[in-house]
C-alpha cells in the first residue's frame, strides 16, 4: 500500500469533513429574521422595504437572513407595531404616523403638515439630532428604529369631487392619515375618514369618501387612483414630507454583533439617499400619467396656503402643550430650521430647504416643555 497516498487521502477526507462542519456551523450561526410591512404588494411604497432588505443581504448576508413578507400576508398592517414590540416578528416596515395613538410624537416622526420637506428630514435625521429622537421614542416600546426612506410632498386630495378653494373643504369626507392632519381638516370644515391604503381605491369608486390622500403621484397612480378619480387638489399640505423606516425588536437588535448593526445602519443610510430621487422621479412620471388620464388638477392659492399654515401652527402648539415628548421633537425640528437659516437663507435661490418665517417660535414651544 502506498503510505503517502493513503495519508493524503486521509488528510483530504479530514479537511472535507472539517469544511463541512464549518459550513454547517456557519449556517447554524446565521441569524434569521421575519420581517413584514404595512404596505401590500399593490402599493409602490413597498419598494423601499424590499430595497433595504436586498442591500442588507448583499452586505450582511453571511450574518443575517431576512424573510420578507408583503403587508397583509402575515397579519393586518395595523398589528405590525405590537408584533414587533413583543418579538412575534423581528422587524416591520412602516411610517410612524400610524402609531400616534401610542405616542403623539410618532405623528412628527412619520410626517409633518406644512413643515419639513424631504431635505429637511434628511438633514435633521443625519446631523441635527433626529436619529437620536427616533431611538428615544421607539425604544419606549422595545423597538430600535432605522429610518430608510423619505418622500417629498404628497399628491394632495384626489377624488370625484372638485376641491379648488378652502371653502370646498366644508362638509367633505376625506380619507386622511395622521392626528395633526385630522385636526387641521376639522378646522377647515371637513371630516377625517381613516382607511388603509389598500381600501382607498374602492372608497373613491363607491363614493364612500369625497376625496382621499395617500402618497406621492407615482405611488397613487400605480395604485390605480386615476381610474376612479376626476379631480386632484394640490399641493399636499397635509404631508409636506414623509419618513418610512424599519422597526426592529430591541432584543433582536441587541443580539446582533456591532459589525452587523453597523451594516444595517449603512444599508438604511444608502436607502435614504436613493429614496428621495427614486420617489421624485416616480412622482414626475405619475403626474404626467394623471394628466394624460384626464384628471383635472387645481392648486390652492398662496393666501389659502398661508391660512392653512396659521391653522397648522395652532395645531402644533396644541400638540406640544398636550404631550412633552411631542413638544421635544417639535422643538428639535424648529431648532434645526432656525439654525440652518443662518446658511440656508443666504444661499437662496440655490438653497436646499424651505425658507419659513411663519412658524411657531421656539419660545412658544419651550413654554409647553
């Protein structure tokens, strides 16, 4: 018998067994999560969720595998917060505005009425303390939060009833998300109807609502709203920008290595930059599609938007004096705008944010803290 050949064969077999053991161990060590979202497949907002999951798999696939399920396939969208909090699932995509019943501060973390635009949210999250406030609020519910998409101004109200002026809001039943938004609409004489995104099409078609808002023109067009709507009232003052993100069960997050956590954060940051241009391009195409479909577009006047801003300011002050966490988030947002104004206003008309001098003062908010 050739001893050298036998030894080589034995070593080869041992190496193969060792590699197989390591491979099996690596598979066993890989963390596996279940993630869902509030968005069904029929709504293009799910693109932001899927892109983040894909990016995580590209850069951290050896450490974490996420089984992603579209909204409504595991549980009703309204149940994902509780499921993430308790650990029934590890993660869920959403926007914070849906959870204002848990904490009024979620209303601002998800969207603002007549306040931030997309660049403002990006600035505030990345460098003016916004990210830390997301953690402070979500952590109260055993959730770590990664904001990973921002949409700019929403479409506005679309439906079978024309809304050309503020007077036209009187008596209208409008699908509208958000606590603050509902309070503003009430001051305009309308009434808020709460519906899930997937129910809006039929509500417009059947006349259950006089009009509805949901998202940006690209998302709304893909949802088929041009098939059932004749009129579109713009701009979408009710949501001047919107943040989407992923809620992660805090225990699941803490169980990850620091390196894996950092990769998930990097994936979220990359998604933020991608999302703004993605949804703005989609909004442009959606606008053209609505026009080609024959939907009539009307715009509120500057004076009417100024009146809405006055009402919005009253709603913000009311919310701040009702809840200290809401007041803290709002104060941070207004502090950012006040600070950024030192450069922003000098750089007009090439600046990257709203120039606003008609907001509640910091002193008014501080009086509520």
